[in-house]
C-alpha cells in the first residue's frame, strides 16, 4: 500500500469550545495519501465506526504480515511499538493536513475540498481535488476522518475525535483546526478514515 512519509514537526491544536490550545511534538510517520476506499472504485469507505476502523487496521496488518497495532479485548489498547496500520493521532492528522502551512487551509477551498457548496450533496471519489504540499488528498472535505484520540474524557467520556470536514459541511467546518467528536460505535455517510503507520 502506498504511504507518504510525513516529516517530524510540531503542531498547536486548539479547541473553540474550551478556548484552549496546546502544542504537540510529532515524530515522522507514514500516512495514506487518501481515505480508505471501497473495494470497488475510488469512493471513500463510509458508515464506518471508530471501532470498525480499528478492526480494519488490524485485519490489513495481519494480511501484510505486520504486527497489529490494536488489542480490542477486554478494552482497546494501542501497542505503540507495533509496525502495523493504525489511525493517526489528532496531532499527526493536523500536522499532516497543514503540510507546513499556518492558515486555516492548505489551499483555496474549491480547489482542495468537496464540501456543501460544490459536492452536489454527495461523496466523491478520492483524489479528485488538489493535494497539499506533501501529496495528501482530501484532508479537508469529502469525509470526516476518525483519529485515535479521546475528545474530552471528562465531558464526553469515550467519544473520539473526527477531523477534516465532509461533503455536507459548510466552508467553516473544512479547516485544519476544526474538531468534531462522536461515539466510537457511530456510523454515518460522511465519516471515514485513513491509514497511518509508525516508523
């Protein structure tokens, strides 16, 4: 599977609800150039829960002879030493999305993203819009992407982070810094994920 090497760096995450920001160091890692697609064609795999995404990561890892990143029972844990596929962390996702840029987006929105004003209210094939400077497509728009992280355990319990905005979202949701949350069993037609691996 083609993967892009994302260089190490630092990213400042922010949360509009709490008005909090925090800086995270990111080590170099591998990230897929686009969201996971359906078996036939190039449409993103959607209606997939966070738990489904972890199972998919383990299955593909085992198929390729890699060490699965996740243990799913009795509770979900991440083996950070594993070389198998996994979800990106929230910090990795935003660092990769920005690709060295500092603004809300890595390019003009209509050129890089499918969102409510240009999507005809449907999901589109991966890679149809311009990539960022590191060759990553659809980091904004088309489908929201699951990240590993818990959103805010004290307020939302086990809800996990979603990033990137989707085909049904207004322009203001398709920004590098926007955070969304959902229950790890939640499935909907504008949520997918992309694969990462540790180096």
